[in-house]
């Protein structure tokens, strides 16, 4: 055995080098390189006992030296097997566990000596400490990234995103944190399965969204029960039955659950052949899913509170309009009607006054009708599709207003909700749509008036409904009218009045 003292400076330098980097992969590479340099080995490797724990494969330095080749012989087609090069193998312990084996081969000036082994064992002891520190640092970094990601998701969800955008935010952020090929949200279906409703991928997610895990799938019971599922290889796992399973390898399927309520499942598959998830990654992803589910519930509650505040404000405005504006308009109209009656038949001047009062009364009645329509619109849920006939007419008017650049005036006369049957209402809405489309295509239209009257009798005396759509376009004046059991309609030029009638 040679005196190790002359090589002590090299050993100290090697020991110091393995602790210069806190990143785990870089630390392992320093260990391998330092061992090769210390022993003058042409080949060094670190084979880990449990590669999945840290998500790393074996670390190598220079290529393994080639073995000498046997002489060529025409009589022996297969060369004889040669003995392996002598190796020096030293285990590395981390926290009383064997982390892996440090393997050295191809010493330049002969076989490895006891001195080489002694030096490598000292290096391995220091390497175990450095690896433990690097593990702690890597775990802290990962935890920090996942915590920051969860905070970013919470902030985004509470900023007022829609439900679909909220799920995409969770899927996208989780995919990046997990370094996965896809971030997928599944939600339960009515028939007891689970369907992919949101997907964030590096490629086009169109073929993933809509994929269903059918009832009876072995993994479904765990998912619906709110249990996490960890899969080593999605493509070969018999529990996986979807048509896209062949594209993915290691995967995590984590419940989005808060307060005993299952919102869905967050799946994070990696590409086939990708590195397996470590125990730390599984723990952090599970915690992220729990926090994301809680944020989704809070965002939903906040959205509901905001909607409730809007409804309450709209109800207040509607009450104010009804209690103040409409009552005052009625009182003013009654005073004008009384004045009109007193001024009737007393001369030309009084006739002019009588006519002016009549027009004022008509305008007040129109205003009352429009205010009532506004009150009805305020009482409708803003995000819901209208279910009443009035609501559907208002929706058509609003759609036309987006094209026209102004809101059409809408009036209802009579109990339209009670007297209009569904088939008649459908045909009337079709006629309204056509009339509004024609009005939007005419130049110079600055006013559109819609009137629905269920008190107007048909020419033959039957009870009927009349739809009138007037616009003040520039192309000319006209009047068109349709009738009959099926209704009808036609369109004229500027100042067009389109009338549609049908029996009730």
C-alpha cells in the first residue's frame, strides 16, 4: 500500500468539489468526475439503487474503454468471451441507506490499489453528505415552485375567470409544474363515467377533450371515490382503457376535492418512456390539487355572491322604476287626459291644443310600455338564456342592437305570456328575426320599433297576435302586412313598417 499523503491535496480538492453545487444532478456528476480523476480511471459511473426516488438515471463520465479484440480467425466465427476489466466498486450511503454504487474501471497505470479504494471511500463518505444536502435543497426548490404555482392559480381563479377558464388555468399550471406532457381535467358524467373536459398539452388537445372513461373501468372506482391514482406506464396498465392511453407513460390522477365535494380529477401524464414521478413530486402534486380544488370552490362562491349582488341591484332598480317613474308617468298621463277632455271642441286653437295633448298622452303611454319592458329585462338573470316569450323577444332585439349600433324600442300589449301558444310564438320570433335582419341591412336606419299586440283582432274577428316592426331607413316609405293562419310579412323601403299577424 502506497502512502496516501502525497495524494492528500488531490483528495481534499475532490472532497471540496463535490459540495460546490446544490443541484442534485450536478452534485452527482462532480462525484463521478472527482472519483475518476482521483484514481486516474478512464471510466466512472454512479448506479443508483432507487433511480425513481430522485428521478435520475445513472451518472456517467468517459466512455468505458474498449476491450482488446481477439485475433481474427477463419476457423472461429464467434470470438471468445473476454474477462471484464477489473473494477473498483464503492457504495455511497445517504442517511443509513445505500444510495448507489460508485464504479471505476480502466486505471491507466495498472490495477486499482488499496490506496485507491481508501481514497474513494473517503470521497464516498463526503459524497453521501453532499447528496443529502442536495436532496434537501432540491425538495425545498420543488416545494417552493409548487407553492408559488398554487398561489398563482388561486389568484387567477379569484380574479373572476369563467368556469372553463378556471379549469384550464389549473390544468396548464399543473402541467408545467409537473413537467408533464399534458394537464387534464376529468369530471363525472351522468352515466357514472368520467369525461375529459379540459386539456392543456404541448400539442393540439382536440383529440383528448371528450375522451371518456367508461363505467366499469377498474380505475374509475378510485377516481370517483376521491382517491389518488399513480400509474407507472399508462400505455400498458390494465386499469387504463381510453383510446389515448398508448401515448403516455408515468401518470398521476389526483382528486380535485374540497369539503367532501368531488369537483373532478386532475391527471398529469408524461410521455411514454418519460421518467417516473418521485415520491416528493407525488406528494406536492397531491397538495397542489387539494389547494386548487379549494380555490375553485372559493371562486365559485365568489362568483355566486357577485351574481347575487347584481340581481339584488337589478331588483332595486326595477322597484325604483316601478314605484317612482311609472307611477309619476301614470299621474302625468291622467292629468293630460283630463286637460284634453276639458279642451275638446272649443275652437281651432283649442283643437290644436287637443291634438298636442293627444300626442303627449301617446308618448307617455309608449314610455310606460318601454319602462315596463326595461323592468322585465332587469328581473331576468343576465347570464341565463331567456325562457319566457318576452325574454326571447328582448334577446332578439338585443342581438339586432349589436348590429345596428343602438337598441330597438320594444313594446308589449296584452298578456303575451298567457295567450301565445308555443307554435305561434315560434313563428312570430322567426318573422321578427327576418324583419330585424332586413332593417339592419338598410342604410340610414336610426330607429327601430318593435310592437307585439295580443289584443288586436284579425280582419275576420278572430283573436290574434300582431307583430309590427318599424324602421326609419332612407330608401323610401312603405308598408307591408301579412296575415292568415300561418302569418306572413313583407318589407318595403325606408320608413318601412313590417306587420305579421296570426290567430292565437
